[in-house]
């Protein structure tokens, strides 16, 4: 099967288009952090990091980092006017108290009922699930950005997760390298797909049935 796919930057761009103006947003460590680069013109999100900063800005220019200012992924950050600092416990009180509008994370597997596995693959992975388990059940909306398949071509969107779970029934939308898929009523509902991949080809790369409830839009992104 021959098909093109979106780059990580293009997936991040697409996810950024759905963040509402003024939303309080937590981005997972690694790939999801890229979403912050692509805020639509005229909209501004307020970014939260678990280690205790609200309202941080873009990464500083190389050589001008202040290493007292970092995010949860230990990357240097800048501060926007009005940014605030707080205790780690207060940060998680914000998460657990439902004060975040959106959390965007990466994934190893997403099940058709919204289960998420993103911290451990068999014996490999970080030592513990960490704050992700709080984020996926504390944020009002949870989205995932990911390649549609693994490096060896296996589906990441599956009927049932086989890896240890981060959260149960928590994901509502998945942005992949091939499609945008909602999770509704315990099933995958296809909203957008790349125009040069057919429904049958996309289904063959998906580990559970893709449903539709209306026209499927073209997944259109800029060159980045």
C-alpha cells in the first residue's frame, strides 16, 4: 500500500486549530508540545505545566535559556505577562479539579471506547504512569496526536488496548497522520481523512471498525 502521510508538525497544526480562544491547555511531554507553535491567528491558549507554571510562552532562543524556567519535560520556557508559579500540589489540584479545558497527549494505543495507553509497552517504558493519569480524567476534553500506525505498521487505533492503561474511556478525538477520528458511543467515527487514501486502505490500517455518520471531509493542512 502506497500513501502519503502528515508530518508531526502537520498533525500538531491540525490539533491546534480546535483549541478555543482562552482555553487552559496542558500538552504532554514530547511531540504534543509542538501544538503550542501553531495557535491560530486571533486565538491564544493559556498553557499549563504540571511542575507549576501557568501562562508560559515559546521556547527561548538558543543560548538565552534561564534554566530555572522549565516545563514538565525539562525544556526551557519563557513567560507571558500574567504568568504565575505555584506548588506542584496546587498544579495537580487544578488538574484534578477540572480547571483545564484541554489535554493533548501522545499514545501507544487508543481503543474504540476511548481507553488510552501511552506510558508503557510490555517491559519497556518509563517507571510509572505519572501525571498523565490525572490529566486524562481531570481535563474537560482529551485529545491524542499520533502516527496512525506503529513503526512496524501495526494499528494504534484498536478494539481493545493490550498495553497498560493510562486512562479509561477518556479520549474523545484522535488526530493521526492519516485522519481525524472522534470517539462516540464506544466506536471510532471518521471525520476527516487524507484525500489520497481510500476508505478501504484506511480501514486496513485501523484495528477496529471506522464508522461514519455523514460526509467525511478532506484532511487539509499547510506545508510546514
